[in-house]
C-alpha cells in the first residue's frame, strides 16, 4: 500500500497542474530508500514535461532526464501553490514556479531518484523487471496463462511478484482472486486456461473499479489534492476476516503468505 490504483489516482491529481513547471529548488529531508543520485542544485531550471506511471512508480519527465518517485508502504504526495512548513515525515520537495510537490512518508520506504533517461542504468534497475500494465493491451490473457504455467509458487505470491503483471498489490490480488473464484494458495502452474482467463478479466475489473472510486484509503492515503479513496468500503474479502462472505455467507478466512495477510472465502474460492 499504496498500490497501482492509488499511484495512478495520485498521478491524475497533479499531472496537469505540474506540466510545464520550472524547478526552482529541491529540498531533501531524512534519507529515503535510495539516494536522489544527483546534486539537488543540478535540477534547478529544468522543466517538467509531464508525469507518467510505470507500475507503482511515477515518472516525472524533465527536459533533461527524469525523476522516479515511489510511495513505498506509507507515502503520499501533495501538490499545491504553497504548503505548510515541512514536518518530521516530509522527506522530499520539488519546488517549482507552479507549486510545491512534497513526498510525505512516515516509514521512509519511498524514494525520489534521478535518472538521465529510461535507458540509464538506474532506471533500468528499477523498471526493467516490471511486467505488462494490467489495464493495457500489453496484458495478454494467453501470455499471462503461459507465464503461470512456468510458476510453482502460490498464485497470490506470483501476482505480487510483478513480473507477469505489474501493480497488483496485496489488496487487489485478494479481491481479484475472489472474483475469479480461485483460492490464493493454489499453485500457479495448476491453474487451467479457463481459470487463468477468468483471473485476467478479474484483475482488470477490480483495478478499474478501484480507479473509479479513488483507490483505497486504509489508514492515511490521499491523492495530491488531499482526497481519500473509497474502494475499501466495498471489498469482498480484504480485511474482512471472520465476517460473512457477501456472496455465500461463509466466514471470510485469513492467512499469512510471504509476511502479507491474505483474505479469502473458503466456499466461493476453489482450491
């Protein structure tokens, strides 16, 4: 958390406002997950051409190079003409002639990294292993199934790995598997083609719905304008352990997979 929908919602909330802005200054607080990789003063005078997303990364294209921003596990961005003084959990600011972009991250797993371009070694290291975007034509259902046939790990863990499809994090993997009727512990290579195609469609449906309602706000996520998401109000299984399934009434179960909580219906989701 934040996952793909939250990152995309964040991008949409400030991309138009910052496009064309000229950098006036860069401020760094406590060290983040990775160093910026360039002297802050070197970014002054560069112009923001646009904001893209790749998986859970936001890419700020500059007229010379790009900034890769990651929200980590607890981060959020704010963008406004002016912001209050920085607090103890604010760790990066891009100050421009159109406003201030601030990264707030209590756990400091986020990052702001400069790269000379997408072919730069730094960018390739962060982006090179990412799978296709789930809401684009690049996410082919038959290629997805072929990839699953090569994996012996549990399907939930395969989805989280991000190389067969990018950005399906913990919340949306649980929800997609419920919609597809697949138990999260099933080995990926044992999923038939019809079930894989159903899961492919479920991933796209769940992520599209999450985008439509602004993502999920479980604790303190908000977009760059301070607006919360509402997908958490309609989850079918995520964070509902012990509550009745909205379809069959059976109690939702929880288990741990790879140090992450997984939620599923033992009746609706078949092994």
